[in-house]
């Protein structure tokens, strides 16, 4: 049982250039731990004080986890998890 995690270009230097990484299905917090275990440094770019950084968005099958259960949101087998840095500008 796995999910596909889409990694944005800004974080690919931490994943050896990989844009999609397979992880075990489960809560987003566990997925981030698994990513960190294989690609050290990625968790600190996604989390701050144990919470999702303000300018990082994570979606499961197009649904923002902030409107679900946050890091406890479950990603089911076959789901697509997208990490999307917020873009600002004017």
C-alpha cells in the first residue's frame, strides 16, 4: 500500500532530483517522517515546531489537508500527495 508524493522543483535538490517518491499510505505526519528517513533535511523545509510551515501546502488528491485533519489527515493507498510551496508576488 503506497502513495505517490509529488515533490516541487524547489525541494528536489533534497531528493536527488526525484519529482515523485513512493511512500507508505497513512497519515501525512508519517509520510513526512518516511521522506525524512530517505531524504534528510526535507522535514525541516516542510515543518516548523512540529506544524506545517505557513507557506507550504499539502494536498491529498487535490484536497488541502489544512481543511481536513492537518498532519493527521490519512492518505489512502493509491492517493497522490502534492507538496506545493505558496507563491506570492505582485
